[in-house]
C-alpha cells in the first residue's frame, strides 16, 4: 500500500474509443446528479437530504423519520439485492463506469494532472529525473488545483446533509465544520495518493465480487486462442503484437492477458486500446472484449445477459417482493405519528384538588407531511381528560414536537390500580392519529408504561 512496501506508481496513458466516450458521458451525468440533486425540490422538500441532527431523510418527496426504520431497512435490502443482481449479470461494470471513486478520479483529477504534467510517458520520465525546480513548480501548481477541486467536492458533499441554501447561509455548526475538514483531508489523500489502492485494498465490493460473479457474469477478457503466440510480425503467430498498449492505459496496472484479476475494474480502456491497434494492423477488433468466462473465445459482440441462471431469478424475485412491500407500506402509512411516554421520575400518579387522579406523560407528535401542520390532542375514552399546554401546536415538516401533558380520571375508574385510555391527535386537515396508554391509580397501582 505504499506504507511498508515500495509503491509502484501507475501512470495510465491517454486513450480514446467508443467505450471511453460512453464512460465519459455516464461519468459527467453522474457528476451533474451529485452536484444538482440537493438543490432540486420535490413536493416542497429536497429531492435528497440526509439530515443526521434532525433525524430525518428525504428521498423524492418521501420523508423518513426514526419511526420508519422498517422502510429504511427494506430500502437497503432492495439496494443490496440490486447490487447482487447487477454483479451477477454485469460483473464489475459498476467499478469501471459508475463508482464515485472512479468517476471523480477519471473525469476530474486525472484531466488536471494531464493539464499540468503532460502525457503519461512524460510524467513517468520526470519522476525518474528527481525533484528539480521545474518538478516543484509543476507539483505545487497541480496540488493547488487539486486542493481547490477537493474543497468544492467537500462543499457539494456536505449539501447532501445540510442543504445547499443552508450551507451558503452558514447553517452548519462546529460539528459540520469539523466533518468538512475531515472529509477534505480524506478526499484529498485519496485523489493525490491512495487512488487505485482504494479498489485493491479497502473496497469490500472488490472482494465480494468473487462470490457474486460466476462463469456467466460479464468480464473483460483476452482471447488467448486468437492472440497467442504473440509476435511483433504481422505475418506470423497470433494477432497480439505485444505492444503493451492494453497495459499502458489500464488505471489499475493490469495486464489483462494474464486473465481476470482483482485490480481489473472492467473500465474497458484496454478494449479501446487494443481495437485501435487491431485497426492499424488490419486485424479484426475484439481481441480484448467484454465477454463471459464461459464464452471467452466467442466472436466479438456475442455476449448476452445470462438470464437462465436460477440465482438471477432468485435475486430478481426477492428484490421485486421487497420493493412492492416498501411501496405498499409507504402508500398506507400515516403522515402523522403520535405516541406517549410516561414521564421519568416523580410519583406514579398524583391526586388533584378536585379528586381526579392524574398521570404525567410526554406527548410526541411527528409531522411527515411536506408542510407545517397544526395539531390538537384529546381523549377518546369517557371519563378521561387530557391537559396539555399550548394547543394547537404547529409542527414543521419532518419535525417532532415533544410536550408534557397530564391525563386524569376519577379514582373509581381504576381497577386494580390501572385504567386503559385512548388518546387522539387531530391535524388541521382532519387526519387523526391515536395511541393507547395505561394510567396508574389507587388500589395497589403497579408500575406500568405507555404503549
């Protein structure tokens, strides 16, 4: 990793081709989504917001609070199964095409490096020449640009948690500033030093792919039967002329001719490079291509999704079932969450001057609507009264209100020291939430709690 062993720096050469062009379009589309998503409003809420201090998460008009743990669990399971299905079919295409590490490094940081330091062979030669004055000037200018881009990246990343307008207004706090500094340091270290080592040593997905992929999964492969034996002459041996262009353009330093390897992120850079050489020497394209391990010697472009594998159907069936359960649950859930908790400490109950027996509770109202709402609380049980200050209460969207209240009943209403009562909270548009609680009273009352 460069800590206890010698680091072999990789200087991937520039290349062009159909796959690189497609990857560039995908990469910049993902960058645009990363930048713009926190600013987009949907149903009056941010399209995406991970509000950790506020304990709420918004996604495409849906608000998730701590009461929606079931929904977040289902969402994560659907996401995990989607990764399994995606990997079983397409292998490590995510790594080479859509991973944030790859996208940011390939389309932001490496272009900066090429701008200041020139082509890969020039960068490698300059490193061997030692640290001259020119070396220091180029490095300082490049790292200044890296620092500026990393600062912007950190700012954009924080908008997913704080919000763009809020961040511009400075509504971040000391904890947010600390996290911003830590993120800047991590992003900067990754972009300038760690780079491909994140894929090789730190990313768990690189290890999981060995379990999730099989002989039907898509990989980048070299057609050994067609390419060997390698020769520099066009008239003898296989089609591979041993130009090493496929190795020169690889961001992981992989020689794909040695077979599938952990460092290969299926970016298809070697495919473009090899196709370019094949065209120049008058040979068919596809010596290196996307294919399956089972089908490495098939003709180029013959790969099709391997939908016959039972595991693919199992992944898809479970994922669809969980997604349907999530959508149904979100459709029927109430926009108001109301619950009551017995106040900690103090007496189990108290005798009021008018003879009533009162229990103290804390009433909790969560508003999952897209706008502020007003609420009032009342008792649905005959002979039971609720006293809570400040009604009607106004609760902003995604916020939880916690107010103290007293619930009282006559001593005769208690049986064996207990009385079950039902409370309701009514929203200004008529939506109702209910909760059942247990009151404690005379006649040998036992310790109980709200439900």
